[in-house]
C-alpha cells in the first residue's frame, strides 16, 4: 500500500474509534411517555381551533349572509327599476309633448284650421 492509502485508513480508524469512546447518554425512563403526551396535546390544540362543528357553523353563517345580501340586492334592483320605468314614461311623455310628437286628430284639425 502506498502512503496515501495508509493515511486514509488511519483517519478512518481514528474516526471509528471516536464512536467507541463516546459516553452513552442515559434518558429518563419516562421520556417516551413525555414525548407522546406532548404530541397528543399539540394535536388536540390544533383540532380545537377549528373543529368540524365550528367550521360547519361558520359556513352556515356565511351562506345566510350571502343569501341575505343577494335578496337585498334583488329587491333594491326591482324597486329602482320600477321607479325608473315610471320616470322613463314621464320623460318620454314630456319629450313627445315638447316636440309635438303626440297629437290627436282634434289637435291636428285645430292646427289645420288655425293655419288657414
């Protein structure tokens, strides 16, 4: 073997010997129980924020609000539309009178005789 290969082997041996020299760390007997309890408590906290029943309640409230707003919008539109149609009829009538677009036979005859 060459000197380079020997040097690599020595470094590998040193590294592996370090693992043998490490002290074993002792954990508490109840570490597993503590970790499990922590996981369970964190999962129940997350579920408690927006449980299924709360989500359904929120969705129902939003739907009621949307339906109410739609109903209000439709009623407002229909009311303003009927007012606009009344105003539109008045405007058309005034326009027709202004430009003498609406005339009866009587008006025509009166204008005809006045002109002669």
